């Protein structure tokens, strides 16, 4: 499914990490996706904080940085003219989010489902490496699973 070049991509934390770290196993896939597109891409406070937190964690990033160094790298990344910051995060207590949370079984999926709903609200495609999220997106938000091969966009 071809997307309109004006479409917005909300990047999952795993995609942000892969973009930033050349030693990340999916770095080439993330870079390839972003370079092959004229799409605008978005982050929000949740994804940016997660990026700083995980970039400072040696268990997640072998060449971990201090939080200040990770934040400096993030500042460089978001200077991209295609970047959009989603500064207004709706309350997770709103009705639409309650319905989204009803679709999950455990706490590990809360942030993912919140981000999917945020993408839907902004008419964005949620871009992730996590194929398990495909089941939560059907009929609710558009999702692109990187590395999933042809037909990797689900509406």
C-alpha cells in the first residue's frame, strides 16, 4: 500500500534507537526506510524519554551514553526538517484510550497501545519493528512493521 508523501510517521522507540546506533541490529533497515521516504516523521515525549533512558542503559545499547549525551544526540536527530514533535499528549484516561486498553491483556503493552492511538489521532502511521503490535492495530490505527517484507502496512 503506497502512502501519500505528505503522510506522517510516528516512530516507535525501537525505530529511533535503530536510527541512532550504527551497531543496532536493525540500523540498516531503519536508515533504509527513512531514506527511501519523503514522509514527515514524528516523536513525542514518551518516545524521546524512552530513547534517552535506553541509550543510557548498557544492557540496551552496548556503547551506552550518559543521559546528557543521549539527549544531545536526540537534539541532533530532531533538527531534521521532516521531524514533527507531537507536543500535546492526550490523557490516557480519555474514553478512546480506555477502549484501546480494553484490547490488551497485560501491562507490557500499555505504552504501545497508547502510541498506536496517538498515531491514529494524528492520522499517522505507527512505524515499529514489533510485529506483535499488528494485532492491536487492525481497524484502529495504521501500522508499518519494518522488516516484515511486502505488504507490511496494516490498516
